[in-house]
């Protein structure tokens, strides 16, 4: 929560800056009456301190409200995951974690017996890691070609790439589906089934024009002299890419990796549309489907929340450790994660 | 290793498609850089001096002409095979590597029979670092170094391969005035110690004059004059060279020659034997003026700046092509700063005459 703290410090500087305008207007009188001058200063200092404290209280109040709004869904999720179904129907807005009502961790144990959460988890991990890795290779090489190499039609090619960004991604869904279906990849049963599912889930999203653009701009900020120096030092283009450009663009690459991973973790519509074999469900569909299919069509919400809590843990960990990069990446790319 | 440039020409194709005019950055440059000397390529920006340097390095290919290192034609050779070290204006250190990694980098790229063991590389890197006195800073990142230190790292990186030719592109322009003085002496020392043939590019004439064995003055891609710094200063071949060298700059007057006498305004100021009658441009070095109550050059006194060792007199004259005339005289001379006018006689060897049209030097007997 570094960002919150930052906000606090910048906010509480403000009163300090705004207050001194008052004593300044009085300096004319104060200078002629030396003693008054000193007394005024003391008063002003006191006033300044009070304002500072009031400002701080205001800021913290505001932040507390905002923090509550952000934390509320998570709190509800955890509280609900601890409840039995009966208690959930009695008081589903009860946010207290333990006292009253039958509460324990049985939902968490049940998640693994009732559903195939582990499998979905692994599916998601495989798809996420593989597509991120392949996507990174494609992004790095394209950005390198577009920024460092010179070839005919380079600008036209890049403009063409950018133009595809004008089309909303949802519009591709139907064409993509048709392509995938025509290739027979929606047949996900039998021997090659897993591979078809894998291709379906990864291949359509390997090229991200936006990431290429982001990295290309980053590469172009690297001074040309470094390239010339490396040439004199006897490196090949590929070695220069590996030894100089990639390390220098590492923050951007980490941002891209994180955003891509988050995307893979969150994606819902495409896998829902194309995954025909339940064995290859990703975690998002798993969470949605697994708990509602029972006898009465009503989802077991506490159970579902327990599963969601479990799924969120890795994301929490990732966020805590890579917070700096995620915030930087999100603010840099101007898109939400 | 002497470096020979033969009729070197570089033409850049025009970016402006309509006019289609190509830009000739370097025009027919022929010069031999003697072995083990420090040569300064001097000229205003856009005169082709950096392009020349890049062609010697191999980063740019000449449009025509040849480059020889010793007897070997290297015109077509790739930069990494020429055995050069290059220091860039902004140093071009790899920002993500430590000083040591930066210096090691050229060695790690050696292939085939030149390949070195890790220990040998480290030893060489330390040798190079010692030479430029940065062996204490090996674990720092470039961003943690001062400009002067970064400069030394760049030189160490260029030297570590033991290049045959060291090329420096405006090596001092990013340093502050004091550091510049210090670093240029340093470069001189390193060059003397290693004995590597060195070419360095600068637009600062003082810098070039102070450390070069030979300077080459360029203008718009054409070599104007080459020679030892003092020779060029004492004997410029044209007005451009006369104006470009020297601080404070040379004073330029409109003048005419009649009966082998130089007239500036109404008065004959100097005997110039051997010059034909006609309009000329007269250039006078600041130290070429002598205070004389009856002197023929009558100027309007603006102010007097006392600089300790000598006195700088700022004055005006209707025929001067510069707004003010700056003359430097010994501080022993007493001058009344409140006087209206000041009169000078001229030292003949500090006065250069140039044809008013062609700006070429007109020689007279001193």
C-alpha cells in the first residue's frame, strides 16, 4: 500500500504551503513593531500546526473510506467463505469473521473434494506461462525489428499494425472462433485433445500490437551511440538485443509479463466459448461452473467464495512482491489490469 | 600505426525528395595522420568532422576514397575488425553494467584465436582502468559516476582492446570548464603513455590547439588547412581559419591597399610590400596592437578590462566588421579609461590580409 502512503505525504504538505501566505501579508506591520512580529509568528506557527493536524485527519478519513470501499468485497468474500450455507442465507451481510453462527474452514476442504480446482489451476498456469513466454519472444523480436532494423515498407507495416488496434478485440471473437473451429481445434477429446485445447487458448492472443508498440517506443529511447559502441566492440545485432536492449527495457518487459499473466488469469469469454472438454477448463470458468451444477441450480455461494479466496492467494502474493512493477506497468500502459 | 585518408568523400542522399539535392558531408579529404600523434579535427558544427571520424571507425562507409591503416586498406573492413577504440560524445556507456562489465565488454566479444581467458580479461580491464585512474570505481554503475569519471570509463573501454587507432568524438563537450581542462591534459597524458595514434574531433579551437600535435581545420566538408597548432595560428591560409582560431577572436576590418600601403579608413596603418592595389579584408590578432599616442589607427574607446596579467581594450572603429575591437596589451601600459579615443600602431606579423572577394590570404613582406 505504498501508493496510499505517498498520497498521504503529498496531501499533508499542502496545508504547510497554503498557510504561510497569511503571515507574509502581515510582515509590513510586523517589521515596524519588532515585538509584535515575534508574537505573531508564534501564533501563526500554532495555527499552522493545528491546520496541519486537521489536514492530516481529513486525509486519513478520506483514505479510510476509500480503503473500506476497496477492501469490502474481499472482506465479504472471506467472511462468506467461512460460513455454512444455512448461515449465509440468514445473514449474508455479516462481515465479522468468526463470532456467532456456525463458521469454520470446511468450505476450503470441500473445494478440493467437490471440484477439480487443482486441475483448473494447473491448466491456467500452463496456458498463462506458455502464452506469456511465446508472446514475449514475439514482442521483443518485432519491437527490435521495428525500432533497430531498417527495411522497406517499415513504416507502412507499423502503421498497419497500429490500425488493427482501432478494431475492438470483441469483434475478432467470431472470426477467431470460426478459424479455430475450421482447424478442428474445438475437438478436444481423445489423444491430441489437450494439444488442440492448448493451441486454442494460446495462439489467438500471442501477438499484441499494443505491447509491441510499447516496447518499440522503449527501445527507441535507447541512444543510438550504444548501438554504435556495441558495433565497434564487435557484437552482432542479436547479441546487442540480448546484452543491451533487453536489460535496459527490463522494466517494460516485466510490466508486459505481469499484464499478460494477469490477462491469462482473468480471461473468461474466449475459453468459455471454445473449451469443449471440461478437463481443460481454466480457473475462471471452473469457478463459475463448478458450484452451480448441483441438484437445485443454485450455486453454493460460501463454497464458491472459498474457492475464489484460494484462487486469489497467488494473485495477492504476486501483487505484494511485484507491486512496484504492476503499478508502473499499469500507469505506463494506461490500461487497467 | 599511421592512418591515411585518400580522397575521402561522403555524400548523404537528400532527405528532401523535391529538391533532390544531396549533402556532401566530406569532400575529397586527403590526409596522412602520422604514427603515434594526436590529431585534432577542428571545425564548426556540420563541417563533416564527425563523419570523417565515423568513416575512420568504419561505422559509416565512404561514398568514395580509401582509408589505410599502415599499408593495409581497411575501407571495406567492419568496425570490429579494424582495431579501433571509439569514445563517443555522450560516452555511450552501457547503463545497466558496472564499470568493470563495461570495460570487459569489448574483450568478451572477441572470438576465435583472440579469445581470452577470464583471468586475462580481468587483468587487462584493470590495466586499462589503472591507466585512466578509475580502478577504485570498478563496481559502480555509470549513473553513480561524475561526468569526468564516466569519460574515463569510456576511454578505458576504448583502450582495453589495445586499439591501433583511438578515436574521440567531442570527448570534452559534456564536461564543465574546470574538468575540461583537467581531462584534456589527461587525454594528452594517456595518449603519450600508450603512443596510440589518436584522432579527436572538436569544435573548440582552444581545446584542439592545446593538446594536438597536428590540427585539421574543416569547413563544410572541405579541409581548409592542416599543420601544427602554432603554425596555423601564425599563418592562416584564409579568413575562415584566421577567424576560427584564437580567443579572443581576431579583429576584422574593411581596408584597401594603395601603393603597397594598407589603409583602414583614411589613414595608412601599415606598409604591405608585395600586395597589389585593391580592396582587402584586414585581420589583426588582439595581441597585434601597440598603444601609441601618435598611432595611425584611431579608435573610439569603449572600455578597458583589467585582467591582471594584461589589459583588454575594447574600442570601436567605423571600418571594423565586428561590433567591437578587442586588443590585449601588457598591464604595464597605463591607459586612461575615461579618454575618448585610443590610437594604435600595428605589429606587422600579427596582421593578415585577405582578398575581399575570395577571402584567400594575400602575403606581404614583413
